[in-house]
């Protein structure tokens, strides 16, 4: 059995789907008899919440490095700035009024706005680099102080690049025999990040990882395709046979809930979505439209269903469903713990998955898809925006028989409508074929891929 070090910014202390992959790989590597250490960080960020109470696993050595003091000052400044945001907006409004009253030339205003945007972009770009660097500095300091000199396998996960920098360091200093770069998201995507400076930085970052990694593992075929194209474009001497796909998965232990603090009405059809909306990039509108039509056609009663949402974007959710007069048919829980999220999902009659897939950004597969699969008899309804037809999410759902997908690039509303109507007639259950996505199986595949 092997000594394995997993380096991941996202772990048990982060209330985010991004944490699950590292948690489950560590768990099942350990259960297979490997000696597992996880190196992570208490560094805070502006998009996820840290969990105060973390349950440690006695079989896994879990090391949380402290937040860099320099980053603490930056983070505190950002939080202060966020609190003053409303006041700043009011000041901006007053300033705009003053400018209009003074009839300042539009050319001067445009120049001012352009300079302001450049300054803002520069600030946030440098902030992102500092975030990676401070993370790396503390991971490195903690590693040199607390960890063993050499591991047989080091796995670093992206995001963030700070964790990948640490993986590069372990390989460069010969602190591991095998270095695995694990990509949950694409590091380089010029069409998604069009700014030239960002592209140069991302290109350099990805090159630094690919040149040092012995094996590259991606969570989707789309991400693998992007890395292969990158290697060809820049003529890197990388062995493509060492690039593999290991999807995210589910853990049956997660759905073993002894008691429920949230109880849904089992006499109606409960649609459940737990996750983010990315400022409308993810949308529930197709489902809203179909329910509105079924009500109008007297095929269902408005009182016979509820749309449950657990996530941080209350206003966006209400904005989307209000288009179809369904405000009274929804229940919003806000940002909840993982335990509450699992409770909601376990009582659903349909699990809603919202995502996107674009030709310029392929391979977006939410970890939530695989988490939903643990409830094998509950159908998944996926709504996928973007211009990419027959995308990877749709193919996975079709192959595993775990539900239905609706693609904006290939709309079939009637098919979706019939599927939803069946939910009201029989609260239909399915028999999904999803064992291949069980983390117990995936962890074994992972080890085989890196030829151990």
C-alpha cells in the first residue's frame, strides 16, 4: 500500500461541492489500506463559507495550515469594503446626478470609466495572484514543518492554483515519486477569460503543471479535450496517454439520514434544487414554463407541487419563477449546511440540476449530478443552457437512465413536458444504473489510472 498526500484548498471545512472530491478520495483511499494525508488551508475567500466544526477521520492525517497574515489583512479589507458597498452605491448615484447637472462631455466620462475599469480589473487580477501565492506560502511552510520527507503519490487539485503550485513544489524538491494533477475545472480557457494578460498568466500556470505532473486526471471528457488541444497548440512534450478522466461520484453513506429536521409534504410533487444560479447563467425557467402550461391545460393543479430552493441567490430564483406566476409555489431555504441539503434531496420527487455547456466552455459537469445519483429511484431533471448539443451531462444521464435532460441547444419541450406530467400521475420512480459513479469504485479506478 502507498503513502498518499492529497493537497486541496477545498476540504471538510469548506461548505462547497468542490470539497467533496477530495473528501471522498481520501476516505476511500484510506479504506483501501493506503496511508493518506490531506494538506489543506484555513485561508478564507469571498465565495465560500468556512465551517467551524469539522469531524476528523482518525484513519487520515488531516493538516489545516493557518491563514497567511498578509492575506488576513487583505480579506478583512475586502469584507469591510463589502459592508460599505451600499453606501458607496448611493455616493455613486449622487455623483452621477452631479455629473449630469454639470453636462460634462461624454468623451471625458467614457475615458474616466475606461480608466476606472482598468484599475478595477488590475486590482482583482493582482488579488487573485496574491490569493494563490499566500496559499502556497503557507502550504509550503506547513509541509516543511509537519509532513514527511517523501510520499509515493502526491495529488494536487484545481482549483485553486495555489494547491497546484504546492504539487509542483513537491515534485521539484523530489518529495514524491508520482505527482498527479487533478482538474475539477479547466485552468486555461481563453474564450472564457478573454483578457490577454489573464490568458498569458493562465497559460504559464497550466504549462508549469503539465510539465511537472506524471499523470493528469480530469473530471470530464470536455476538460481532457481542452488540455489535449492546449498541448497540441503549444507543442508541449507531454505524453497524452497519461491524461485520463475520473468523474466525480456519490457516496451511499451520505444518504443514510437517521432523522430529518426538514420535512416536505409527501402528498404533493416536490421539485428540489440545491446550488447556485451564477447570476442567471443557470436557469429554472423551462421548468416554470412547462408547469405554467400544464396548469393552464388543466392537467395539474397549482396546489399539487412545490419548488424547493436551497442556495444563496434568492432574488434571482424569485425573478425566474415569477415570470410564470409561481411565487407561491416555492420555498426558499437560503444557504444551508450540507446536512440540510441532503435532507431536502432525500425527500424530493424530482431532483433539479441546472448547468450550462458551451462550445467555448465544454465539460462543465456539476458535482451535484453525481450526488443526486445516490438517490437511485429519484429522477433527475437537468436543464442545460448554452450552444453545445448532446453535451456530456446529457450523455451521462441517458446512459445511466437516471432522468431527463433539456438542452437549450437542442430543445424538446414536449418530451420534458410528458416526463414531468408522469411525475404527477404516479410520482414515478426510476431504476438508475449508476454504480460506476460510486466513489468506492472510482477510488479504485483512480489508483489503476496512475499505474500503481
